[in-house]
C-alpha cells in the first residue's frame, strides 16, 4: 500500500521494492491511496505494469482530488485493499 505523494522518498522506495520483487518473479499488488493517487500516472508505474505489476487505485481518493478515472489502474474501494491484505504472504505500507 502506498499513501505518500510522488515527491516523497517513500514513493520512490515503494517503486524500487516493487521493481526488485518483480525481477525475482514475485507477484506484486500495489494499492495507491490518499496522497499517492496523483502518482498513478507516473511513467515508472506504467513500466512496472508492463512488467507484471497489479496496480490499484482508491476511487474515493481520486474523486476527492478531482482526478479522472482511466485505465492506468484498477480503481476500487477499500474492500479490495482488505482482500489484498488478507490474501498476501507479505504486506508493506509506505506512508
């Protein structure tokens, strides 16, 4: 889960860890919420998606920031985040 804005160090750290995990063949799910949602359009995330990243965005956070929903991520509610947390072997939060 990523909740920090794209200009914060935690955003880069999360993307770096996702990239390293994907390189090892790990299935990676990244849920962007709160201040992270403006970063969904980041070109680095597009590359990670092409490499197999499963990218989710909080629809409510997008709406609160008046950002459009598009096909750059799967936009959903917190129930999806809850499901990801329940079904994962490892969960990390960057906030």
